[in-house]
């Protein structure tokens, strides 16, 4: 039992540290996921949406530090009670999301390891079992280091976590796990191979035949059956190949100009997913950068999900010399964790990506 508890302790501690660090690397991304959970369609706790970023930071710091506390054996009773309450809540949440198909990705490991709702639930169920084992055998958890050093280790852990969180908020995630990272070619990431596996669906066709409901199952062809058509239900059997970038598009007056824009040899993208929430002080800096870029032969394009009124307001207020085109808000949030953010591309390959505060580091 002592060996089993020791192995479980190390496994759970390291898993919480890794999971916490991945989300701490991208707290804005985790806050977007919390907003999805808080929405009316999931938990109906919209009152918490404005505080999602603060909640996200404290949750991931607490998760990471709990992993360290378990690993070194500090305050085992408090640590295991906290871990147990946390994992019970998240096991319920992932089951609810999976069973009712509410959230497609729990965000447990951020963009580093996307998990389906059921994979998230199974992971949490295993963790729940291990934490229960540790909870009832906590007397077997002994300190690794001298107890006098524990408080300093935890204090230092908290300080380093908050310093790191502040850094990535003021700049960008230190490690970019997304498909839009520097070095990736966006057109290649959007491409679907000719021999790619197709999605497989099962169709349940419903008909009324002589007062009785008749159901015909097949893979999609409209059945040749007598009776009045009532409806059809589809079930995804196999997802098939899905490109890493499935839904990126640039629209100009309703026309898709994605290929045309990305094919530019010198492209400066200004991404502001929501102009109502954008940090407006960034546009004075971006104005200077765009002027320099245009002189050096760059095509400068703004991307936003906001409407024409906001586009005109921002363009007029800061005398911007580039146009904003339309794109999906969720996609723009994924491209860069800044509002506004800056990218340079060469023939669809991302060369640089910066927070607006680091615009001076853009090399044109």
C-alpha cells in the first residue's frame, strides 16, 4: 500500500503541475473556456463571465501549487481535501458536458492536448479514484524535504506563478501550442488531403405510414419508402480527418478573399477580435507600425468580428491607413491572445507574432 500510495502521489502531483502550468502559460485561453462554461447554454452563470480571467488565474495557480504541495508532502490533509473537492467538481462538470454535449473541449490541457468531453470525464474519473486512495491513506504521505523548507517552497511557487501569469498577460504565451504559431504555414494547416478519411454519419429517417411511425437507418441516401416524411436525425459515427485550421476565413463585403490575402509576400495582420473590448491605446502604436510597413511594401490588413460602425469609429479616431476585414471571433481569439495583436506573414507562413505592447520588436 505504501508503494501504491507513493506512485499515486507522484503521478497525481505531476499531472496537476503539468495541467496547471499549461493553462498558466495561456490564462486568456483558459478564461475563454470558462466563459463557455459560464454561458446560459451550459451552467447559466453569466454573472461570472466578466470575472473569468481573474477566476482562471487563481484556479490554475491553485491547481499547480496543490500539485507541488502533494509532491513534497506539505499539509497533506488540506492538500487532499482541496484536491478531492476540486476533482469531484470537475468530474461532475466533464460528465455533464459529455452527456449533454455542451462543451466540445474541456480545456484541461489547453491547446497542448485537446480532449473530447468523454476523454476528459474518463481522465477525471481515474484521477478521482487515485485521489480517494490518497485521501484515505494520507498518513502514508511523508515529506520529501525538511518540513522547515516547505513554506518557503510554496511561497516561492506562488510568487513565480503570479510573475509568470503577469508576463504572459502583458506579452503572449511563452509556448504557443496553436496551429497559428510562428513557423506554421496557414494554408498548409487548412489543407485537406485528397485521400483523407471522410466523416461517417448514421441517418434515422422517420416516416408516417398508415398512422404508424417507420424509421429507416442508413448512411445518408434518401430512402425509397411510402408514407409521409416526418424528419431525420443524424449521429456522428466517425469524425474523419479534420485540418488543424478548419474555419479560418477573411471576408470583404461578403466575398471570401482568404487565399488572396495569405498569398502576399509581405503581409502585416492586425487582429482585434472585438473592437468594443480592444485596448485602444495599442492603435496609436499600430498606426506607426503600419505606416512603416506600407513604406516597405507590406500589405496591411485588419481582422475583426465587429460590425461596420465600430470599424469606422476606430479607423477614424486613430487615422488608420488600412481596412478591417471580417473574420470569426473565436478564430481570431485563437490566432493571437491579444486584442489587438500583430502578425507578419510571408506566403501564408507566420514569421512573427506579437502583443501590441511589443510592436517595437516587429522586424520589417
